[in-house]
């Protein structure tokens, strides 16, 4: 993932040490050993914004799709990727035409084609 994603390895290690790595977030007491100090620590940074362990927990609990997330390294990382994917895709899409000249040319042809089609419909009186 681009856009300045950085996982805080120390916080990740502390998080994993505080949970049952054989369990999931569906377990009713999965957060019991995550203390307030750890909850306030940044788990990752994305596009210059820090996201704490507490914010990650809130997101897990709010999203039905993440309610059975595995509490191991892979599960936590997959949940972070899932949470960030829409924003990452949106940011990536904003620079596609600049980063990929072939794509920019294709989009220009597409827009020009729509304009030609629209102008023909207008000049022929079609609505």
C-alpha cells in the first residue's frame, strides 16, 4: 500500500502480546488485556494521520465484516488493509492519469467520444 502507510512494529508486538493469538475478535473478552496506555499508542500511520490501537479496536467492533478477525499478525494486518482499502483506492485513482500516460490517453479518447456522441444527439434534435 502506498500513500505513506507505516505500521508501528513495536505497538503491533505489544498488541499481539496482549491478545490470545489463537482467538478472534468474536471472543467476548478479546480486548480485556489491552490497557489504556496501549490503546492510545499509534498502530499505523496512513497519509500523515496516526491511527491508535483504540481506533483500530473501535473500527473492528463497528464493522460486521471484521467481527471474527484472527488475532494474529496476519489477521490484524489484513483488518488494517481492509479498513484502509477504500481510501487507498480513492487516492490512487486521483493520480492514475498522471502516473500512467497510456491510461490518460485512453480516458481522453473516451471523453472525446462521449462529447462527439452528445453533440450529434443535440444537433439531430434527439433528447
